[in-house]
C-alpha cells in the first residue's frame, strides 16, 4: 500500500513526463505555424505545471503575445492605423492533440487517485 507521499511524488513524476512531451509539441507547433525571424518565439515557448496541496492544479503554457494572437486570431488596428484580421490557427490545440497528453495524464492520475481512495476506505464485515 502506498503512502500519501508516494502518491504525490508519483503524480509529480507523471506530470513531469507529460509536460516534457507538451513542451516539445508546443515548440514544434510554434515552429511550423510561424515564420521565424529571430527565433524568440521558440526560446520563450514553454509548458509547465502547478500543484496545490500535492495535486496537479493546472498545466500552463508560456509563449510571446503574438503566439497567442496567432492562436486565437486578431481583428483590430495595428500601430500604423491599418486594419488587420488574422485567422485563428489553433497552435496550442494542435500541440495538445499531437502530444496526446490529456488522455494519458487523465488515465494515469485517475489510477493514482483511485488507489488513494481505495487505500482510505475501511471495509467492514
């Protein structure tokens, strides 16, 4: 039977592996959908995880503002007064789908938490 510390540590290990896959997928998606001039988008594009009370709270994506504009689309005036309309490219959705981390992460974390719940239940005869 695993303890609370083992479960939290195992969840961090699983999340770390998933974030590594997502980080590579985000950088790949940014590289294929943008025309790199400086390579700054690839340097900044990153993924991370946040934990609260020993459990995965969220997965975060970090990228320059123009990558988010590219992902969600943009309609407005540029600094020179010209109207601009960019279509959404779903960079982050492509990265998440290609890395397939949501399904894997959900399956593995649910198994860990199921083990934790069954360990806490005391069955009576």
